[in-house]
C-alpha cells in the first residue's frame, strides 16, 4: 500500500524550532521526489519545499527559504523538514507528497501551531 | 512565480449537473505540468488530474481536464454527492509548485 505518514507537529513559540518527519512505504522511496506543502486554517495550499531522491537537489518556497531545511534518509524511508525561526504565519497543517511536478500520494498531514 | 487564479470562488450546483472550473495562469504553463486536486473537509488533497488531462489511478471518467497556455479547465460531469468539495489547480515550473486559491463546489 502506497503511503506517507507525517509526524512531529505541535505547539511551538515564535522564534522556536520544530522538525517534521514523513515516513514512506509501498514504493521505491530512493527514486522519489518528496514535497512539503502546507495549508493554513481556512486557506489554500502553499508549496513549501521539495527534495529529489538522492537528497542532492532541494528547492524552497520564498516564504521559508533560509529558515526551513529539507533532508532525507533513504535507509529509513524518511524525509524531514527542519523549521527554524518559526513565525505565527507558519501555523498550518503540513503535508508531504510524492512527486516532482505533482503530488500523486499525500500524507494525512501534521498540525503546526506557532503561538506564545 | 506563476500565479494561478481560479474561478469562480464558489459554484452552487445540484447532483446530476455539470461543473466547469477555471484555472488561469499569469504566464504560459506547460501542459505537462498542470494538475488538479480535490479536497474534502479534514482530509488531505487527492490527485484527480495530472499533465493537464490524465486521470489519476481510480479517478472516475466523469472528471476531465483540458486547456493550454494560460487557461485550463476541470469539468465534472453528472455531479455525485461525493463530488461536493474544494478543487485546486497546481502548476510546476522553475522547480517550484504554485496552487490556485481553490473553487468550492457546493450543493445548491
């Protein structure tokens, strides 16, 4: 069964850090681009970052570049999103999805709340 | 950055109707890189259409995608109760994704 499962969300204070994980199963993980997409409450989807299968190619959205870092461990079939200098407007459900040009499989999401 | 504008914001229709959703790009988008998703409350988005007109695995043939350049359309024929949801278009260019703001298809 093709599956992505996110974890690591929670409540964090402004300026704090959090690391999200995305665990994959059911497909050849090391061949797959993985993307992170977020959705603020009641808002549209926003692409955050993605990483290629080798972990050598990474791209970021303008709103997170320099604060967020995407990485992966193919031995663990996992992708990570390290989020630093968090702001209130980073509050959202964070999804991971498989694919370079579109998301063919999505996880169920993990909620990140940035609040004092 | 390519900006995608979806219209209308809300579409009020009855089961059995045909829904026509529009997605307009601020600059030309390769047809290979235009996708559509369906999202229901509390759920993750689900891929419907990729590469402008290809249905994803398991997607009903009532869903069809068309268009080119800057204008793309998602058509949903014979609306079923489970089709009432929010729909997003998404494009890929310059190694980035952008999404439209969504169209809500609601029961009239």
